[in-house]
């Protein structure tokens, strides 16, 4: 009978230690989940901010303004347009006719 009581007491102690360990691990995991959720929210906020920033940087008006300011580019006008004659097509024909015997 004394051995049974000692055996039951040992099982009770193991069970209590197991319960304490399980609760401790549960608390650690809860804290870790909370930290990861905060990190996920921060990453989501950063992603949205970067998407807005990318959209702002890719706006046509901004690109046009930078091209005019930094690169000194201007819109073309008819008096600035240079037209080339079709001399390249005429140059190809004599070369082809010379190749024939």
C-alpha cells in the first residue's frame, strides 16, 4: 500500500511538472505569436507605403517635370523637326544591280 501511495505521488508530481511546463511553453508561444503579428502589421504598413511611393514616383507628370528640369528636355515643335529623304533605299538598289553579272 505504501508503494502505491509513493507511485501515485510520483505520478502526481510528474503531472504537475508537465502542467507547469506546458503552461510556460504556452505563454512563450503566445508572446511570440503577438510579436509576429505586430511584425506582420508593420510589414503590411510598409508594403502599402511603398506601393503609394512607387505610384507617386511613376506618375507621368512627375517624370515629365524631371525630364524638363534635370535633363533640360523640351517638347518638339514643327520648326525643330528634321526630315530625312529616302536616300537609304536608293543606295541599296545600285548595290543589288552591281551584284548581277
